């Protein structure tokens, strides 16, 4: 099974690294603009970040509008595995919304037989609004992450 998927109009297809790479690069360029002030010279270039994502992440292109990168992990106190979002970026201008992404996450949970999916708000333009949206649609806030 490929690590790169496309969800489009209810259909799931597999993509090659070459097919998904332009979408990943587009997302990483957006991340660079958002995160540069916080990370400065330590931030990977979009090309470097794309290379890392293609090597380390499972990536889903959702309706050509969103790109979701994730890994599998587990909670130290649980036997079950979970999906851990690494990045979520709107890359298209279509009619998809975050509700489409949340529906896609439910499909991923079924495909990969995981109990939970953990998502964050790190690169969101408005973290509070995204947190409220996630809560409204069943997300449960579990922790606060602080950076010093």
C-alpha cells in the first residue's frame, strides 16, 4: 500500500512520490511563509521540508484542496496505534472545507484501524478559531504544548 493517497469525490486512489511531490512543495512554501518568523535560520527550506515529508510521512491529498501529512504512533499507556498529524495545509482554492478534512480523517481511521487521530493548530492563522471548530465537530482538547 502506498503512503500517498488522493481522496477525491468519495474515491480513494494511490499516488506515486513524483505525483504528490508538487503538492507537498506547494504546502511547504506556505509553511515557510508562516513559520519563518518563529524559526529563522533553523527552518528547513521548502525543498528540504518536502524531501523530509516524502521520506517520513504518509500524505493524503484531499479534493486537491488540502494536504494532510501524518505518522503513526502510540500513547505510552495504550496498545493501540494512533494517527498523528504532522501537517495540514490548504493548498487549493476549491470548495472543500475543514469538514471535508475531518470526514477524511474518519476514513483514515477506518482504513488503518486506529482508534484516534491527533491534530494540532501550530501553523493555523487563527489557532483559537481552529481549536473551536475542532471542538464543535467532536474534537477533544487533551493537552497544551508550550515552547520555551
